[in-house]
C-alpha cells in the first residue's frame, strides 16, 4: 500500500513543533506539508522559528498571510491588538480570556483542509492539547470531534483530522519532545513577541510549568532568569 501525504497546521509553537517531529519520526507518510498563518498576531516571531524548523526537518512549508483577519474581522483579542494588551498570570485567570481569537481555529483548519485537498493530502494534523480546553473553546474535545465529522464530508475527497495530543497537557508534550530530541530553541510561545520571552504571560507560565514537569530546562531565553 502506498503511503499517504499529510498536512500539519504549524504555528512554530511548542505543541505543533513537537507534533511535527512526531509525524516525521512515524515515517507513516510519503510527504509532510506544513502550513503556517500570519493572522495578525503580535507574536509573528513564531513564524520565523517555524520556517527554521521546517528547513531543519526538510518539510515543505507554506506561510499564508491572512493578517486582514485580525484587522478586519476578528475583533477583541489581545493577541492581535498589541503586546501591551497581553495579560499576565496563569491561564486560569479570568483576564486570560482576552487572548481568545474568535473562531480562529475553525477558520484556519478550514483553510488548511482546502489546501490539503488541493495537493492530494488525506490527513490533517492539529496540535490541540487538553491544557487549552478551559479557556479556548476551539481546542476542546467536542470541537475537534465535530470538525472531524465536517472535514470527512466537506469535499469529494475525505480529509481525516488528527489531534493526537488532545489528551496531553503541555508537560506531557515536553516529555514527548525530549524523547524526540525536539530543538525547543526553535520554538516560540510568548504572546508578547519581544526579543526574548517575557516569562509572565499565561503562555510563558504554562510553558515553564511544562518543562518543570518534564524535568529539564527550557532552551529559549527569557527576559528574567527563571
């Protein structure tokens, strides 16, 4: 049986980077394509490291500019209105809901599915994990299950949506990354998008807790020593 081709929605963050390494290591696919989006996020630095990871792993990448979304359609998220608006603290804090970009993942998954169909790929990967569920509706199990059903019937060519980290928290992902020898220096998590990670926003706090659970040090630089 010939191997299939796959597409991964690839942000350049810790989760999708680990997943990309995992897919490459599986040797299940004939070819893997990465698709990354500039949707007007403050932290476009993630796209810079995403490109470097794809070059390192020899994965073909498409970076798509849909920055008009953050300017024209998806209002209200602190992820697209400037670094000064990014709240600090734990993801459990009520103010972290400001980082939700309305319906972002449904939009990006739809675009990615169209790309996958166009190039003859039959599997679409998505790096959602259970740590996102409380604050982000479009990372929850119910959302992923519904998207699986929709993508299976959206075209004459069926697309299989896979979210293999859905039962992982970020610490589990860091543990898996260590097994895969992921180069986490080529990832970006901080929502503020500065020269160094701030270490204070919810995304940074969760990342630092993940490495603590995994039992080894993060390889990105922070503004303050952690």
